[in-house]
C-alpha cells in the first residue's frame, strides 16, 4: 500500500471502528470522521489517512484485508462497499444498502458483507466490482462483526431481544443456526489460538473465549477501551479492541493479561 510521503497529520480520529492487520500495519476505520487510517501498531502513530479525497466514502465501518493486499471497507451510512488499492486510491465496488457493516473473506478468497444494527442481510460481493452483489439471505438477524471458521462457515455475534448469541451461517445458502447464547450485547467475533472463537461483548465490556465444539464460554480479558466496537487478531497472539466513540485501542497480549491502551495519533 502506498503511504503518503513526509509528515502525516497526527490529529486523533473521532473514534475507532473496524480494525484489521495487513502483516505490517494496523488499519482502522473511523466512521464518524469518514476515513480509514494506517496506524503503526506499537506506537499508535498515524502513517496514512484515506478519506473522501482518496475515494473513501460511505462512512467506513468495518475493514478486511483482501488476498490482493487491498483494504476493503463497508460504508455504514449509504451501503457502499469499497476497495482501497495499492496506489492509495479508493473506489466503490458495490452497494448493498445502508447499514453495511461486517465484512470478511472466505478461505477461497470470496468476499462477504452483511448489514447490521439498522438493517439485516448477507451478501456475496465481487471484489473486482464487476458482478452485482448476490443476496445470500435477507434474514440473518442483527449479526455484526463476523469471521470465517475453519469449516468454511461464517460465525458471528447476533444481538436481539436483549440477548446475544454466536451463530453459524452457511455462506452458500444463508442457513443460520445458533451455537451458544446468553452472551450479553455482543459486537464482534474473531478466531484465535486453537481455533477458538473470541467474542467481544460491549455490555458487559469483556472479551470471551468460546469453544465452538463444546460450547463452553470463558472470560478471556477486560478491554481498557470504553464503548468497545470491534477487534482484530494478530499472528503473534495479540488482540486489538477498538472503541467507537474514542481514538483509543486496547492491546490484549497472549493470555489476556497485562492489557494496555494505545491512543491513535496525538491529540
């Protein structure tokens, strides 16, 4: 990814929403600020800003790194699905309607996005932006930040009627089944060590470890970030948790202990 030359404005974003690793940098979506940031993962320094002038539109909410190294985003405000290429320029590749939210690539490189909070539904989107989106199912319920499991299915947190759960979705048919319930106000799910699912709950604020085979749920860590929104997992075993109303990330080392916070930018 081409980053701007010279000094980059270090003004902190309005908040932090979707987060993703590309192997070198942390990418952060700032929905309120209408931008995507490249962040140095150890210091929080802003390495690059990509907003409307770079072609990033729609209110970026969640992010995914594609097999091609590009950054793909969901535009919560207007349903834009976009691609930020190696040249640092963004473009819309599809639109699924307002409420576009979770996004993930399958092991085969297929791109799936969902609508949540203000709408629902699951779509397969052509990363090249040639074919129109395929509606997989219109009735997922309020499934937020999801991820692909090792069996090729989508796993995500669903919140409805004051009850949170983890659900499994067949990406071909949209068939949805509940795996485990009673998880509070859940917002995002990622897979970590041992194939376990790690589920972020915003009420109460905690990161849970969920063994999908035994359906056992265990507390893993307490994020330092308030109003938690999303999370990313790095190959070194660390989790990063974002907060939608502040530019502060929680860094959770392997084992879930010694959690610390990191500010994005300097002011």
